[in-house]
C-alpha cells in the first residue's frame, strides 16, 4: 500500500514544473477557451453551420451545460444514497440464477419501454467507480471495458489534422463578413469583378528571370527539387527542403518571417477568429515607416508585438504537406490575404479625407500543395451600403505544376519571385506616400504646436520623403543576386531592380498607353 502513495507523490512533483513552464495567455484564454475551439459567439453569428468536428464539440458543450453542472457536491451525492449507479454487466454478473432467468425471459419479450429515456444524458458516475469486476484475468472484464470505452462520450478535445480551425465553418464565417474566397458567387448569381490591374500583374508575372536561365538553373537542379518534393512527408519538411528551391536567394532576411501569429492586429471580423498565422510572409522593415504612422495604424499593419519583425505584409505563402488539405490552404490564404490587403489599404488611405478605394490589388497570396503552386490577388472594394463593411475579394492569378518539368518550374518560380518583387514595390510606394502625408501635416501645423513638442519625439517621428527614398534605393541596390550573360544587367531574386521598368502608377491612367508601355519594355526584357 505505501508504494502507490509514493508513485502518486512522484507524479505530483513531476507535474508541477509543467504547469508553471507554460503560462496561459490571458487574451487567448478569454477569447478562445480551447486552442482550436472558437467561442460561442462564433457559432451564434454563422448564417449556416456545417457538420464539422468543431461544430459537434460545440453541440456537446451546450448539451452538457443544459443539464446540472458537474460539481464536487454532485459527484459526491451517489455515495450518500442507498442506491448507487451500476453498469448492467456488473449487475448481471452478480445476479442470482433465479433472477438471471427472469431477466432473460423478460428480455425475450422485448424488454422494458425506454421511450421516456430518449435523449436523457448518461448518468455521471463517481471517479472511483470500477468499470469491471475485480476478478483478475476475467474475459468478461475485457469485454465490458471495450464496450464502455467505445460507447461512453469522451471529454477530450481533439484537433483534426486535415482541417483544424480552417474548416467549412471558418470559411462560412469569412463569407458572412464579406471576405470572399476565389470563384465566389453572390446569391443572385453575380460574380465579383477582378481588380483593375489584374492583367497588368499577370503580365509582370510572366517575365523571365536571369537566375532561372538554363545556365544557372540546370536539369540536375530541377531533379533535386523534384526528389525533395517527393521525400517531404510533412508540412515542416516541405517548408524546409522544398520551398527554398521556389524562393531562390533572399536579399533581405529582415523582410521575411513566418510561423508567427498575428496577435497584434485588430480582429478582421468580430474577434471570434484566431489570429492569422501564415507560413511565410514578406513585409517592410519597421524603420522604413514613420513612428507616428506606426503608432496610429499599429492594429492594421504591425502583426506582432515583437517590433523588429516585418510590418505591412502583403505577400504570403501557405504550404501544405502531402497529407494536408488544399481547401485548408485556400482558406488560410484568403484570411491572410485579407489581413494584408487591409493593412495596405490603411497605408494608402492615411492622411486622406476618407478611405481610398481604387479597386487595384497590391497584395498577393500563394499556396503550395503536392507540387502545385497557385497564386491569388487580394483587394478591397467599397461597401455596398453606407456604413457597411468593405468587401475583400480573392482572385486567382495562375497555377503552375512545378514538378512537371524544368520549363514548368521556371515559369512558376519566375511568377512567384516576380510577384514577391512587385508586392515589395507596392509596399514601399504605400510607405512613401504615408510618410509624405505625415510630413506635410507636420509642416502645415501651427508653429506653436511644433515648438512645444519634444525634440527627441520629433526626431523619431519625422521621416522625410528624401530619407525614405534613400532607404528604398539602398534596399534595391543591395539585393543584386547575379549578372546576366551581357554583363550590364544584374538580377536579385528579392529586389525590384528587374521590374523597375514595369512600375505601375499609383493611380490608373490611360489603360491603353500603360499597356503599350509594359508591352514594349517586356519585349526589350526578353533579349536578356
């Protein structure tokens, strides 16, 4: 008898460090009692509830709360009653032969009428209730244990490996809040319009890259990529051994991050969704944007409280392993892309009289699953009614079978890297405009207000357009990756130098003239 007590005390001593080593976030515990289970308000606001595991767990939770709470006093009550709950198998095993014969006869005639017990909850048994007889080696004990363990409801919260939080109910919540996935149709049959610059972005993605030329990306390199994709059995292996082939050389590592929850961003809907958590995202260095703008737009553009991480992300990648779900990757991309589009919209609207809606896309999301790369744009449109919510639209740009052959990989990798460079250009232009409006506001402020401000604060918050332009120019020239065969052209897989000739104006001018300009420069680019 002393031995069980000793093992119990040892268990208590081992569990104490685990309880203190993983503190629970107060914000998360209030909004999400379970790591994968949203609060009740999430389900109450859904226009349609799909039959998912999370929906069934919520139904079980509500059915449990509808009855008497299971407290210590409630568990102790059966001990004081004359009759305690007992499983039927235990009762039949201890029955007298005469009683057992009567029960068998009664069962042959159909047994008792159990209509009154329909939907009645299973009685809660005391913790010390034994589910089997104390006779060792009994075959009936094994049968009873298997039967009861298979029929009794479990309270353990499990998480689906294929869907997790990104199930159909998650997508329904996005749709109910005007965040539409690709190929969405309105109830009346209408289809959301593509962004105004969709064709221009597509043309930029098709431009070749010097780093993917046959002399630099050989057939042997492609075979290495295809073997890595075939051997990657888990999502982490895909991110570590496959995605680097797609990304190439990264110019500025401080502009890249991933696997970090966006806990600092304001909720995109009603606060019932978990924070976004893209596998890979690209943003700007925090010092590129004025401190005052960062303080005012922090909930829109600063994803994490770790202030040295990239801000204003507008390029995302969701990668899945062979056993992962393509539908989950699409929902994750839709959610992350909407967060990025909202941040870019806030930058472009900063310092203006109202929100700036130009129906142009400046955010791109990608998904990788089973050797296939899909790319999408994310953009905002103005609300359909005064005071309504803006609409977020996801539009597919293209799909590439990277494992097909060397040429298909070159096309997909070029589109991915060109999109990454183009979004960097869009991001820096939005930052430059926000910094310029902030400087103009400070220049127009009364002299009395400026003189009373702290010198240190003004030094931190005032970032001139010239300084921003110099910072952007330095980031461009420092990211050169390699030179082409003529020796007068250099390419960086993460710089905007190779696409600087294809810069789209901030506001849409004559579409014909801009298209002809891009076409002529694209023709000139093909010579390299």
